């Protein structure tokens, strides 16, 4: 449950909704075919990688440090264009789009959660949370009011006047989720998120993340360490040798998207 109740010792995440009015139909579909990305001079970080994600799906991608998970996240969001292969989001081929068009697509439909959230140290957390609204032209008073409500919903209203340096890692994660909820994304990518938490805090943040996904009716892609495990993922893939693999018992098969 994402309400002020989350501040209690044992929060219940199952009863109330974040934004009950947000239950839109999502047409988002994303696919990657034959992705090759080189690191100079001669290292293939991604080597013919394929991935197809359906709207509303939760996909977990695990790999060792340096396996290319963050690079994969950047390619999924259009920040990085591969040397070979095709990436399509909502029917649009990234290679055929201008950088500003890809940036607009990210801004309108995507949220990327990372270990280092990029909050501005000179701003209060309420201002940092409201920043996407302010940048989109919403009036300051209204944007700050909405940010305050989102922070209350995620149990960090006490941090509204603090700066990022004054928050714990768990509070920073909750603020990232509060900011993401204001964006109302169709695609949520969590790259090594959350991080730096104890076991109880990590479970709570993962629950909040998946409740946010359900209420936004969004697609969720989780990229993490090979030892991580996220409950309720529809699929778990492993990033090895620049490709994605599925494991079935003792067998390992290279992942191929549905034709």
C-alpha cells in the first residue's frame, strides 16, 4: 500500500492504490533485434542480442558486474545507438529518429531508476521531486503541491525540506519513486535499483516499485546483479557474453524473441 501508512513498522502494500484514476491502456511494445555494441578497440559488449517485451510485462535481467546491463538500459531508452541491430519502441525505430525525438520519447513515456538518482544538491527534496513538472511548464505552486502529495504517499514527507545529502539511501529511493509517479510512465527501467539498503528496506522498496507499476499499468524492466531475485517477474533472463539467456533446469538457451 502506498499511503502514509508506509511509515509504520510493518506496512501493508496491498489495499490502497496510488492513483486510482491512472488505469490507461498501454500500447507500448519494445523490441531489440541483433544488437551489437562495440567498446573500443575490439570488445563486443553486446553480441547479437535479442529482446522482445510485451506491454505490462515484468522482465528481470541479471548479470555480473561489467556484463553490460547499464549499456543495455541506455540502448533500451535510446540514449545510446548500437552499431548493428534494430531497436523499436511504440513502433518507432530509434535509428530513424533524431536525438531530440528520442529524448522526447524518453521524457513522455519512460522513467529510468538508477543507484545514483541525480538529485540536485542545491534544491530541497520537494523541489527535486517536482522538477519534471516544473520543466514541463507547470506552475511552481501547483508542481510543489503535487510533489508534496507524492512524497506523503511514499512516506517521505518529512524529507521535503531537506537536501539530498541529508537523506538515507532508503529515503532517496522513496523520493525517486515519488518523482516517477508524477511522470506517469509507460516503461519503468530499474538499473541496479534499489542499492545500499538492508534486507527489510530493499523488500519494501521493491514492493513499492511493483505496486507503482501496477497502478500505472506500466511495463517494468529490472536490471540487477546475478545474485538478485525479484518476486513476481514474468521472465528472468541472464546477460552473458553479450547475449540474453533463459535457464530451464540444467539447460541454458539463447533467448530469441517471438516471430
